[in-house]
C-alpha cells in the first residue's frame, strides 16, 4: 500500500483530486441548480433546511476542497487530496464496523460503471469474504429512466447493482432504482449501502446507513452528509481511467481489513 504522501501524489497526478477535469463552470451550475431545488441534482434526497448557492459553495469548499472564492467563476476547480484520503479512511472505519457484526447485509450500487465500478468490486469481494450477505434486490426491474425516457433495468455484476440500457451498463443519477430495491426488500433493511449518485441519495433518504463517493459537481450527497443522512462522502473525480483508482481502493480495502 502506498504511504499517505505517495497516495496524495498519485491522486494529484491522476487528477482524481487536485486540479480535476470537472470545470468550475460546471460545478457552479450544479450548485445553483441544487439551490433552486432541481430534483435531478438532489439525487433522491430532501433537505431539512434551505441551502442557498453561497451555502452550498461554502460546504463544497469545506467538504471537497473546491475553490472557496465565489468570484472564481471560470476555468479550473479543485478537490483537496487530503480530504479524499481522510474520507477514504473514515469510510473504511464505517465498513469495518458493519462487518464486525454477525452476517451483516450490504448493498452495493454504482452509477459510474466506467469508473467507480473498479472501486466497488474489490470492496464487495472483501465484504463477502468477511461474512457479509451481499443483497441483490430488484434484478431485472425495468422503468423509464428519467434521463432519456428509454426503458432501463437493474442488472448486477458480481453483486454490484447498475443500470442496463440496451445491453450496456450506463451512467445514471437516478434514484428510482434504489427506492425500488429497498421496497422490494420488504423490511430486510441493509446494514450498509455503499454507492454513489442517486443510488446513495435514495438510500440515505430512506434512513439506511450509507457511505458514498461523489464528484465536486455532485453537491447533493455532500449536503446529505452535512444533514446527517449520509455517513461518509468521499470527494473524488468519479470518471477517470479505472486503473487509476487502484491505489485508493487498496487503501480502502486495507483500512477495512486492519480495523476488523
């Protein structure tokens, strides 16, 4: 496993953190949309208090490390690699705490099959190896995905839930699939959901213990964390080359194993 300094260097070099690919314009547009109550950016969550654009920007500077200056409106934005590492360590502790229970129920889902699936797969394997029951509700359930209106369905790859569209796993922010999955469990509530995007938001909204990964342009999950609906949110670019996540995943998996 890389040292903390080595991992920080890797995160910056791979642009998982540091100067990330997500533009400042894109970030601020999403913060404004969330402040205006756009459901798409709420990721299945509701909030207990109003969050203004300035409040959201201040939170994202604190929780993800974006530039705090509201006057910085174009060009480069950032994620603080130390916040990424700290959140990975906090996530490892939460996962280990759940795995210390007898036969815990864990549910995995990702809206980033081309990126974050590379993190979920080793973590799911570790959970299964330590006696967790990986839940797979809703497999084959079809609905009209909100982004395109075409039918999409829940499919699993090694117990990781994703959305399928015409035979391929697809990117999604939708929260409807997770709501359906939790409803299908009919009282067999997961002890932990490990997810991103609307999968994580819907689980947190339902009161299920949830840890999540989120990019700097996904402020809804960070607001959910601030209001106590999501336990841990790891800030990172959620769509770099899958192999770049390996050192971060190694720290997460090793951290879980050491905490058990």
